[in-house]
C-alpha cells in the first residue's frame, strides 16, 4: 500500500464558535484557538480542521458563507488567521479549511447579483426555475403543499418540484424580483451553486488556489457529494412521516460529481501537498471507491455516514430518536468499510463532529460510573481501526450530551425547525419528540469546550452564545491534564500508538465474534505483526479469553489499569489491545 503523511496523521476538528473566546464576547474566535495550540500539541494530533471561519451572516453557524476570502467578524480578522496559521506551522501542526461550495449564503455578492434579474451575468451561478402553476399540479400536491403557495402578478405558484430542504420546509426559495424560485437544499439563506456553470467552477477553483498559496494544508469539503444535481430535478417519493420529497438521495453522487472533482484535482489539489476529505452524504462503498480512489485523481478520503445513521428512528424514518444503535449492526457496517476500501481507497474514522451528538452518550454510558471508561472503550475500537482518525473538540475529555429541557436552549436551526415542522405540520406529540431531538441534536456537540472548573468552564468571561454543559466542574481539560488516568491521557496514548505503528495505520482488519451483541473484537495484521483489540461495549460482565496466538502478547493499552487481561473476564466497558510480533 502506498504510504502518505495524511494516512499516518490524526485530525482534530475545531468548531471555532465553541472552542475558546479570547475577547469576552461569548463567542469563540481565532485568537482563542491560537492560545490553545500547545494543548493540541500535548494531545499529539497532527492536523487541525477548522469548521468555517469565513465571513457569514451565521444562519447555519458559518456554513452559509458570504465571502470566501474574508473572516467572520465574530472570529477576528485575516491578520488573526495568518497568525494562527503561522503559529500552528511553527509547532508542526497543519490547518485544514472547511470548503463549503455546494451553496453560498444568500448574502454572497454572487447571489445578490444573481437574484436581480434573469439577464444578470451571475444569474446562472445558482439554480433558478419557474414555479408550477396551481392548475398544473395534482390536487394531492395542492393540498399537501397548501402553505407553500406563492402569489406573483395575480397568479398562484407552487415550487418547481416537491423537494424538501434538509432543514425543514421546501427546498425552494421564492424571489420577488423575478417571480422565480432558487434551489436551496439547506436553509433558504443557503442557495445552491450551479456547478454545471463552468464560470462557477472556475471561481471556486481560483479561490481554492488562493488559499493554497496562503499555505493552508488541505480541505474538508462540505456536502461535496451533492454538487451535481440530477437532470430535470424530478419530483421524489415522500418518505413515510415526511412532508416533502427526499432530495438528499437523488442529489447524492449526481451525474457529474466525479468529473467535477477530477477537474478540481487537476486544477487545484494536484499542485499542492494537501489532505483532502469529502463530506459525502449518501455515499455508498462503491461510490467511495471513486471519490477516495488510490490513484489520487479525486480526494484522499471521504466521510461516510452509514455508521452514524444506524440509530435513525425506524418508526418515523428520520434521525430523531432516543434509542442507541445496535452494536452488531455497527460492527458489520464498519467492517464493510474497513475491508471494502482496503488497498483501493482510504477510510476516515470518526464518530463525532459538529453535526453528531456526543458518542459517550450516544453509544456509551455517560453516568458517573461509566462515562470515562465507556468513552475510552469507544475510543479504543475507533482508533485501532484502519483509516485517518478524526477527534472532535471535547471528545478527548469524554464530553457528553447536554441535558436539554426546553426548546429555548437550542441554537441549531435544524433542531428548532424540525421541532416546529414535526409538531405543527406532521402533528407529532411534542412530549414524544422533544427527548428525541434532545438526544440527537447537533447542539450536543456545540456546547462550549470545557477548559476548567471556573465560570463558563473557562470558555468565556461573558455569557456564552450557547449554554455550557453543567458537568464542566467535573469534566474539564484542566482536571484531566493533571490526572494520569483521564480520558485525555488515554486519547494521547492512542494517538501516540498510531504514530509509532505501521500495523495500526496500514494493517488489514478481521472482525471476530461478529454476532456478539456486546463485544467488539478484531484483529489487525501486517508483515507478520498482529494486534487484537478487545472491547466490551456494555454494562455486562463478560467472559472472554484472547485467542492462543495473542496469549503472550504485549498489552499496548488498557482502560482498566493493571488488570490481567488474560484472566478470561471482561468488566463493563473494559477495553484492551494486545500486540504480537
Ligand atoms: C454539512 C455540515 O457539516 C453542516 O453543519 C451544515 O449545516 C451543512 N453541511 C450545510 O452546509
């Protein structure tokens, strides 16, 4: 297998708004990040992925960009960014930028022009369509979408098709200027760019080249699998319980997406030594083999989402749920990806990011008794797998979900809109829905980083933009840095093990005990070396004796210090790794 620095690296994701506030306005910022680089160095990561820091009106916390080459005022200035980049590089840390080019903000100069009139030279930068006259749509659609009817010059229209936005409501925004609709797969302040337009692609590639010239080290590409829309934008089936047609499925891996990424690779990526990861909603293994092909003609790797969709709600078909995922399904799914991309592509391995609830609450056990041990257990089986690991801020402390009690505590438009749409239009019982949203909301990941036990967890001296998890007095970086058996030091060790082991980075993967509902056990092999990763992902005590081959192995790491791992017993959430030469 071809070796590469980005295969041997560990990436740490920062959500700047919630990381560290240096200027006392309740919002994290670039100087705050710069002040914490030594902390990241101590953890041992190699690469920082910054969620968007560009100018943005913040409808979707920076994923709605109004200027790709300026910095959001809340976060500081371009001079602050340059200082961060320089300081990171001096410490041997790389910086990956979030590239959000499926859509812009509706306040981006391109869109402000585009919406003016149909003849505007930027009109075709976005996806504009005429609405459907009411007499052209079926009575069912007229009834279903009654609240979306718009009136223009005395006539009534419905949006061009039945697609729903990922953030509730129709995927089409109406523009009074021309009486036409623009496509927005996300919020109505996030109009989709028209990638079929060669000039749009050139603008994006030129902008990327300018960032590369500045010295950044890579891109994480937001919903890059959605940039090529299907021919004719046809109506889609409405999933059970939903109101609108499913746009996600039909837009994912669209007809020209690989051609566009190959063009991007030729015109930008291949000219620099970058790490690139595509956020590919709706990606299948077969598609991932193209995006992350080992010939390097598209991207280094992708984020796939099958494993973090296993706890979607079977009753309603949406992500909101209170149930944990089944470990058997998780093991099977991860094994499919581990083996499926081996030697033909490259995996990213992650559970947490700014869109996912905290994994210790989601899959582990965040009670006082098991929070730390289960966080370490999950980290063990994630970090011993093949692929580039991503650690999301606070994951290395075992930060847990926020105990939401009231809708007013949420800041995320996805959670808030979903609550309204599902209770008001789909008539779900608010008492049933609220705990589901509380469990899966993206805001669980977005509460401030817990630095110490001082007010607001040391994140800010002002009122934070979103509440701090009340467990910060116990769960914080200062306490964990000072304690040898903390979650922090466990992550530090996992990261260091990877840095010193070709086997962990490049070895193959063999799942054992496939059908066991509690145990996640696998082997890795490379050039005559092997390791065995054993995790009891449950509150039950279990019996387990390592295979003979590993009996004399060396313990690389274990989450219950000094325990005899050969004694044949596994405590709740116990994890260990044995290695043999
Ligand atoms: C995926 C990002 O991770 C998410 O946070 C964002 O809301 C959407 N893309 C839209 O940009």
